C-alpha cells in the first residue's frame, strides 16, 4: 500500500472514530439527562466505544440498546407531558361538554395537545377513571 493511501485510510478511520465518538456522546448525554445512567457509566461506555473503534468493531452494536432506551425515555416523557397538559385542560373544561367524545373533538379542534382524536379520547377515558364525577 502506498504512503498516501495509508494516510488517507488513517484519516478516514480517524474521521469515522471522531464522528462515532461524538454520536455516542450525544446519545449518552440523553441518558444522563433522563437520569438513566450516571456520568461515571457514561465515561465507561465512551471508553468501550473507543476501544471497539480501535479494534475496528462497529460502535453501533455497543450503543444500539442505549439509543433505543434514550428514545423510549424521551417518548415516555413527552407523552406524560401531553397527558398532564390535557388533564389540566379537562379539569377546567370537561363539564362544559355533554359527552366525552365532544370533549375529545373540542380538544382536537383547540389543539390542546399535539395528538389525534383516538389518543385524546383514550386519555379522557383514563382521566375519568382516575377522577370520578363526585370528586
């Protein structure tokens, strides 16, 4: 292999390593922010990533689970925030509607939360189960 080809291969590997390390770090930052892992665990994972890259293993195999977990945490948190916002709106306005469907249509029209009718209707049903009429 010529010297220039070796240099280009080395530069290519370095670029891939830096990109992978950056991506891994951003994924782990999400896990740290969600209190799923600690900074110490993040450091261990980044070290594993570096070692794997140096051995020319794909870093994605190490972090696929972490990415999925971080994505799931984010989706759960987002869903809980939407539910809280809808529940707050229901506390104030549910009694203004004859049926739960009417309330769900109104929530959709007023864009109380960024959800479809079916999901809003499910949240309203859950709300009613949690907070009976008498309370």
